[in-house]
C-alpha cells in the first residue's frame, strides 16, 4: 500500500513539473523530498590562510565542520557520484553532502587533505590548470602533489586555464580555456574531467552552452542553494564557506538545507550584458501551490529584502528596486521547512563593467 501511494505521488509530481502553471497544485514540498533526490554541495578555497579571510576557513572552523559531518548523520559522497545519481534520478539518502575546494591552493594539500583523509571524507578539487606551480611554493599545489592526492582517491575537476571571468570573454576564448584545461588534465593525470566549475561562479548563456558542448556532465557556480534531480545541471549551486560564513551554526544550516524545487527560471541568461534588462525580471515556478509560497522570502546581495508577486498558484516573480551594480549580484530565496530546516534557492547574476 505504501509503495502504491508513493508511485501515485510521484506520477502527480512529475505531471506538475511537465505541465507547469497549468497543472493543479496537488503535491507539496515534503512529498517531493520523499520522492526525489536532493543534496547539498559545500565549497572551500583556503585553509588556515588568515591573510585571505574572504576565501579562507579557519582551521578550528574546518575541524568543527568535519566533526559535524562525521557525527551528524550525513551521507557524504564524492561529487561525481552525486552528479551521476541526480542525473539518473537515483534516490539519495536525506542529508547527502559533497565537499568541493576551488583553486588548488597549497593549504589544500597541507591542511585540508590530511584532515579529510583521517575522517575518510571524499572531496573534489577544481583546478585552474594554468595556475598550478612547477615547483613547490606557498601558493598553489604542484602536479606531483595533485598526482599523489589523485592516486589516493581525491577527485579533481575542471576550472579553466587562467581562472578568467569567462562571462566577459568571447566565444573563442571560452572554448580555448575549456579545451586547453582539458588537454592539461589528459597530459598530467590521464583523464578528461566530467565536471566544471565556473571561475568566480560567473556564467552566461553562451558560457553554459560551451560547457555543455565541451561534454561536461555538470557545471557549478557559486550561488547558494540545495540542488535536486530537476536542477539545471550546467548552473548548479554550492554553498560558499569562509571565515565570516563558516560558523558551525551556519554550517549546520546549509548542510541540512532542502530545495525549493524551482523550475522555469527566468531570465535563462544570468549575464546582464548588452540587450539584457537590468534589473532583471527574475521569476521561477515552484510546486505545492500558495501554502508553499506564503512563507517564501527573497533577498538580494545588493538590495536587501525583495518584493514578491504570486502569478497563479505556481509562479513567483521577484522584483528588484533598481539595477545590479557591475560585478556579481545574488538573489537568495528561503523558507522554513519541517524539522527546523530551511529550503534554499539561490541565483547569481553577473553585470559587466561599462
């Protein structure tokens, strides 16, 4: 009887997703949590490098994160395993988490890896191949260090060559960055990475298309939020952790986050360049109808709390009071969930300089 009920709920949920705003609101978020796969990906950069607080996590903070992950009932898996499960719509255990690190700074090798290895926690490092040091130094890891870690089971993934602001580059430059980084991986490690992370989390419709055409299974930004099996696999969210946003209280909050299950996100292009309205008319569809939406609140990194418009039972439109300034601008939409957890959906826009 339980199996039949879940199958009926699943069919109803997928009908809503397929039909969009025209479908009746018959399945709530908690039902989707049971039926669909969802997870959280966290992101670090530096470890114990106090001179860079905006990208650094203090070692005592990181130790607290590891203690929470190893003792708090989480399912910590490798990033490629997580992506494959979501793509194949295989059910993941609740509170599944993947750990990622950007840029291959030396402190990853010196501080993070020994701790994660001792805790038996898998993780993935996104490498900008042009920044890898030829000899050991105080900034970036070497290929020999990367090979040592890879042989021991650490995952490595694609982060371009020069760590450029790809959304500001022409199509030929973007393709070249992706191709040359892939060639470096093949030469140094003997494989082609399946996953890419956009430098600075910045993307555009053109950059996203290039990542898809390059054959990646997924690509990640740096906007906050829980991901699910209906997410855009070429603009996936990660929770960034640093000294200011790395307290154990915040870590527990993000590690336990649940999706909003947003679909039909507009505008589809997160790059607010020439011809794109700024401020953008941001909107998305969500399942569950008005009771689900009534507690939703959205905030802008540049404008504070935002006004929301309900269009029918399933559509939310978010209105910004003025344009985003040049650079990165984020919108975060959250709402409380059962068990003192939070639903979290984020999106990052990039506005070029004049």
